[in-house]
């Protein structure tokens, strides 16, 4: 076997070992508080959001930090797979909003208009209970946007949820 090829393979093995060692060190020294070394604990949504709205396919929960006005929130969030090329975005987000409005009201959550937002490209409803926050969001991306006319469908709609720790 060619000495240069053997030397190149040896260098690749050393680089792979170095990256592997770095990964193990990071996992052991940067695990969340209370987690065993090397174990990362997945973020969890509020159990009051379960079961998730069945009209969408959802990502795994991720850690989210967001700021609304001057207040920062830490928690978990999930995002749907976008519904693409719809001509009626309301048919996507209205049942989603209604599902959580009914579900969360029945569990004692109150609408918080201080964190609400809305417009032609999306909307957000906030709910509070026991000092915690849940946000129900939808985002619309229009395929046709001009400076001289309203945005037009087809469009893509993405749904998302956030719950504070």
C-alpha cells in the first residue's frame, strides 16, 4: 500500500478520534443541571397541550428562549410541517386556534391579550395559568407579494406552540 495513502488514513483516524473526544467532553461538562453526565434531557411542552392538535405533523420539542416586549421567557416549542400551496389559510389556522382555545379554557387557562399579536402574515394568542405562559402561533408565507397590491395566495401556513418552563 502507498505510504502517502497509509499516512492520510492515519491522519483521518486521528482527526476523527479528536472530534470524538471533544464530543464526549462537551456532553459530560455541558449537560443540563440535574442530568447525568453525557445525557441531554429533551425539553417538554406543558402537558396541557397534549394531545397535540391532530391536524398537523409536529417536530420534536426544542428549547426556546423568546422575548416579548421587555420580558424574556424560557421553555419548549414545537413547529408543524408547513401546509403548502393553500388558497385558504384560515382553513388551516382557525381549527388549530379553536382546538387550543377550547382545550386550554377547559383546563383553566386565561387569554392574555398583552402577548397577543395578529396581522395578515400570522397571529399569536397567549394563555396564562399559575404564572406560566402558553403561546399558540401561526405564520403565513404568501407566494405573491408586491409593493402595490395585497399579498395573494397560494401560501404556506406553519403552526407552532410554546410553553414556559
